[in-house]
C-alpha cells in the first residue's frame, strides 16, 4: 500500500510507514490498525470500523496534530472546508465518511482506495520503458473532469452553490483503482469561494507551483477554471513526459506559467493526435475565459474521442494490475538509469503497442531530492503490505503515450483527428467584461513632437498610447508632447480609467478614489471583470480608483451587467432585483 499525505497543502512529509500501534487503540469509533504516515498538519492511520456481528470496514483516518489544535484560525479553516468536502458523493471523488472529534483534536474518516496514484503509475511504466497508453490517459482525465464537475457544482445545505475549488490537482492527487476508475483525492486543501470568515492569508499559496493556474499564482479569485488549468498541466505531463512550464527554479517556473505559451504536446510526443493537442492547449489558456467553462465540457469532449462511457476501462484496469505491485527505484543507481533509452520506433509491448518516443525530464514532483510518497487525503494503493516508496530524480528517458485507440481494443491503431467532433473555437481573447471605453483622441505624434514619460501601474493594467504600441504595467513610453491624459484599462476588473500625465509621469495608483455599493434582492454573486466582490447581502462598499466599471450580478441562472461610473469622493450605487 502506498500512502501519500498532502494534508491541507502540506507536501513535506516526515514518514514512518507501517508503524504498529498499540492493540485496541481508537480514534473515535475506529480501531487503529497501523500508522501510515505523518505530515506537517496531520497523521494518517489505516483503521477499521466495526459493527454488529462480523461487520468490518477498512477506512483511512486522518487526525489533526496536537499542536495545531491551539491554532484557532487553522481549526476554523479545517472544520469549514471539511464540512463542505464531506458533502461530496461521486464515483470519481474520494468520499469523506465522517468529521469527528477525539478529545481535543479533530479527525476525518475517509474511503480506502485500492489503487495507485497517476504519478506512480506513470513513473513505474516509464521506468520499464513503457508508454502509458493514450486511451488510458484520456479515460483517466475524463474521470477526473467529471469528478471535478461534481465538486464545482456542489450545493450547500441551503441549496446555494458552494463554490468549491480543489486548488491542488496534480498526478499525486489522482488515483486509479484496480477497476480502472480514477478518483480525485484530497479535497483537504479545497476552498469554498462562497464561504465567509477567515480564509487563506494574502501571500499563502495552496497547491503545487508547477500545476497552479496564473490566477492562483497571482492571488486573484479562482473558480472551477483554475482546477481545469491544473488538469491541463497533468494531462500534458502524462502525454509528453514533461510539464509545460517547468523552469530551473520555482521562480522561473512561476514566470513561465504567467508569461510563456506552451508548446503542443505533439512537439514532444509526435503520436499525440491533433484533437488532444487542441484540447490540452485550451485547458492551458492564460485567460480563464478562453478555457473550457466546466469539467463536464471536458469530460464530454474526451468521451467523444474515446467512443463511449465505458471505453478504455478494461485497459486501465489491466495497467493498474500490472504496475501496482512493482517496486519503485529506491535502490537504483540514478546514473545507470540515465544511460538507458527506450527503443525509437518499435512497439514496447503487444498489449499497448506504444511507439517509444523519448522525452527528457519526466518532472517527478516539483521537489528536489528523494520524494517519499504516502497517501492521505483518502487514499491508498493496497498491494498486500504497506510499502515505503522513494522516488529519486533520475535522468532516464521516458516513453510518452501512444496514439488514441478507439474501443474495442483489438489491435492498437491510431485514431485520426477526423474521428473526433470538431473542436469548438475558444471565445475571443478580450478582457471580461469589456467596458465602454472613450474613443482615444486622434493625433499624430510625428506632427506634434514626443516626450518620454514614466508609466506606473500594476501588471494587469494596459495603457492605450495614442499613435504608439500599447504598454502594460510599469515602464516608460514615448507619447505626444501635448498629451495630458492617458487611457488605462484594468484587464482584471474590466474597468477604464483616465490617468493624468503629471510632469513626465502617469501614475495609476495616484488616481483619486470613490466607493461602490452593490445591493441585490434576494441574493447575487457580484464581480468586476474577473475579480469577485463576494455575495450580497451583505456586501460592504468597495473603494475603487475613479473610472468606468461594469458590475456583473449572477444568481440562479440570472445574470445582469450594469455600467457604473465611480467619481472622486462619491459613492456609486447598484441595486438590482434578481430572478426577474
């Protein structure tokens, strides 16, 4: 059994796997069988729930560490998010059975999974110079997309959208069972965007950096599309054997996620069909509005490529059966592994018939040194005994996935792009929503002379420069000598501002401010462009730079957009009745 704990965003583990516990020791109503691991925030046990007669059920119990019980903020976060996650009940999501209290501490009892994480599945296959069959990858990603859709559309106890976002989708948090079903693990780091009260502090990042969306890295509000970006990174890694934005350091990786366009997976593995290229690249769009809107859309698209709901389930189950009991290279010499290469053009096996296209840097987990993995957020791969799995970084070449094979799988044949329905084009890449903008004054710089000015503003600000190329954020630019005002567009809020040029400086942050007050009956989710203001009622007035804004109110299928002008020292008001 492999157990991996990423409890509440803690990915650094100090493990003692398979440690015996005193006979008869309990947490709540669960008899502890073995201590599986300990992370920075919780310890994990294999346990048994007993009942009348011979009833017994194996579960995983995750208990908060004693020193965190004194941290009121952490306890509130743990309880709030666990309550939301416990409402999840779907075949593609690991289920939480109980949130309980044992003495002064709290625990979660979760579903026991007999399977293997996609991270280990891929690593073990690549170590054997085997490619992951593309049909199995697509099957797994379809399962994950459907599980995420269930979580993203979860309703709270009052029938309102819970706004649940996982925020840590990666191959380590996805597990394939012996039945070939892939499940989403560890909603312990999930965040309900509809919740009020203390949440993650500014500057805290929950998740693994190489898999984070641009908006998550920047600390902007996130929704289901952030999880879909992370799913796209995972999809890319499984297809190509490398992640799309890896840099030499975490800082460079962050920069690449924010700034670089990914190469199509087929540039690394030329057996990836064009239909999958398009789908993965759409998931990896920087602008959330250009990604798929829901996990359900991704699931349906992938099923169309596979050919049906049950497609590729049997090959997935066979692959798990073949690899779940294979040891990881704990004692291998990395240099020896680095010298071995998969064959360039012949099938690796008659079962998978994968052409071994080599790719460098499989990119194990985004951490250096030995990666010691154990499952926690509900999840274990049981292969007879608890095993400590140490995955060291090595230089071995990997064999990415073979072409998509339509069911039933008799002889492996590639699927041509024509087998898939036409890919719908993404929406146009314009800021959301695009406000009414004043027409810039038409003047010719050459006719009036120029001057150098300093531009000051956040990175998401776009400056409209008359007669010159637009600029972003802070920097310098040449403008007409007589230009006194520049138009700036906040691409995050979708607002338009007129910024005076004082001397040789145009400073967006120096703009005077006013306030915006939004009221809605009975309720509404309120946003300015991509920035969520929260839910009303109650919603406190928001201080904003003077400018023109478009306020979007959404509630139970009703959506209204109102244009409003925020003036210096004044309060702009928006009041709407929803559902009309």
